């Protein structure tokens, strides 16, 4: 539906930088997002088809999905808990022998976590 809408109204399309719209295919097919363009971190992982599902080619994305799917955004929500769980999940995939896709990109886990960790520091400084 969105593709049809934007085809009809191309002026409403806003191109996002790589860090705000990172596709799993950028780890496999092309590296259109060069490291310098995502050095600030990745804010949005864009999954195609079953990217976030078990058994896909991208276990790093699955890890992120599993943590976020198990997170309740309520009064007891703590960003540091999410960051800790993400680190644990990403470490498993980044430290395997058979790295493929995004896990094969040096420090990809750090790119995924960078913006969250920055936000976590901002919250600490504010005393929240």
C-alpha cells in the first residue's frame, strides 16, 4: 500500500540515511551503507520477508527481535535491561565460527547498540 501511495505522491517520500533504515540485504548483497555512513550507529533495522524469524539467514536480526518481542513497555521498563539483553544475544551470534551476513561485519553488534547506549548515558546524566 505504501509503495502505491508513494508512487502516486513521490514528493511525500523522505529518504532516510542508512543508519535510520538499515536493511539486512545490505550485509549480503551490497554494502551501500559504508561504515562511515553508519558510524553513529543503527537506529532502525529493516527486515524483509522473514529476516527477524527463526531460521532466516540473519541471526543477528533474530536476536534483536527476540529481545524486543519479550520487552514490555510499561512503568517498570528500563533501557539498561534491554541493552544488557541485546548485548548478550548479539554476542552469541557475533562470536560464532561460521559468521555470515551482518555477523561477518566487524563490530556490527556495536553499531546496533551505539544509539541505545548513547541514550542510556543521556538518561543517567539526567538522573533518570
